[in-house]
C-alpha cells in the first residue's frame, strides 16, 4: 500500500519534538508543499478566499493540496493511504472529491481538545469524509466518533524520542523547578504558586521556558528565570538537572513537555485533566485539579529524594511505552485496519 503523509511542523517545537517525528519511523512520501509549483502569492490569495471554519487553511495548505493531488493522480490505480498528521489544518478539496480516488483511504490525527474542536471547527463536511481518525488523547475518542459520525477512531498515544530525551545519572540535580510550554498551560495557577515557592525556599530557582508571548503571562519574582529560544540540548539539560517539572494545565490531549520530562526521568506534578491520566497511569504524578493539592505535591518531591528517585524510574519506564518505534507500529496497524474496511 502506497502511503502519503501530509505534514505540518509547529515552529516552536525542538528538532526532537512534535508529531512530525513519526515520519522517521514510517515508510511513505511526505507531502509538505515543497514540490508544489504554484507561486506563493497565488497560494496566499487562494487561501485568503477560504474560511477557517473547517480548520486552518493557509498558503502552505494550498501548496500541500496541489502536491497531494499530483501524487494521487500518479498512484490512481494503486491502493493508497493518505494520513493527515494534523487533522486541524490543510484538509479541503482532495477530501471533498475523494470519490475520484476509489483506491485511496483518508485518515487524520487529531491533536486538539474536544472543547477546542467544537468551538473552532464549525464546518465538518470535509472531516466527515475521513475513513478513520487517530486521537492522541483518550478524551477525544468518543467525541470524534459522535462529532464526525465516524466508526474507525482509535487512541494511539503521541510518541517521544527516548534516545534523545533520556536521564543522565552523571549530572547533579540543581535546586531547581521547571515549567515548559504555553499551550493550555494554567498560568494563573503558576503565578499563584510562585510567591509561595519563594517563601518556602528563597534559594529555589524556578525556570520557565516558553515563547515570548507566553512568558509575558508569567509574573517576575526574585527566583523566577524566563527563557525563550532554548535549543534542543539546553532543553534536555534542563529536564535532566531540575528536581521537578511543575506543569498545571487547563486541558490536554497529549503534551510534548510532559513526555520529554518523563523520558528524562524528571519527576512530574500535573493535574488529572484531559488526556493526562492515560500518559501517567501508574506513576503517581497526576493529581486532583486543586492548587493546594498540586502545591503540596511539589513540596513533597522537593523535600524527599527517595520519592523523586522512585518517580524518576517509574516515569522513564512509562515513557518507553511511547517510544516512536512502538507508536509507529500501532499506526501502521491502524492503516491496515482502515484499508480493509
């Protein structure tokens, strides 16, 4: 079966992060618009004529559509699988006219929360033509089935590069707390905790990593350091040398920062919300969505090295379940299942 992967990469992801890492572990042609011959100004104009009510659709989407159309024409007589790696964007006309590709199945991976999808994608006529869907959060599955009237829907977790993100037992842990990212982070809870952490231990260093617009939401206290534009190796070192990842969220499906910290064996404190539970099952790292509870769990980890060491081992072991090779095998199995339907 010929496979085509429609690819989008978020600019804030490190070279070892994001769903695009899957492409290293699967066989098929990557559709990223680079082979499209359409001029940028024309693709920008065409995308501007379309609403985003059916998902994000920009100039790169037009270029990918044309490249996908060309590839499908070349493989019209072959069994083919089109996998949109980000269901929230780039989907329009090739799905609209899928009857022209009788030998082709179309699937997509959904990353956003049910609340986001329901609010932002109000036009579902294209998505309803999908033959199957992958959800990176368990909390998406029933919603996607009902929302799109789709039978072939499966939770397959987001992967993590466990070869790059790994513990380093030779480095010394610093008296340091880490917070990473911006999407659906609970900055209100974080800002509430900062003065309490400073009062608890004036020497505790708090590192906040994110894009500049997110860092503006973070209050400045004497022990808070804000970092943007952090490189891959520096990010890994922060995971390896910190004592705790404190990551309060407003909602979730899968979270790269959480997976990367787990792979590095960094103890985690986060809330039992959205898809977190499925990723942290059995690690004792996912707690009641209450600020006092979360704060006390952070303090417990900071004060007790034995608990941190135990959590570190459990989290690393759990992260290995989400190694990209394992995830890719499950995705290939899903492709085969959809192909036979």
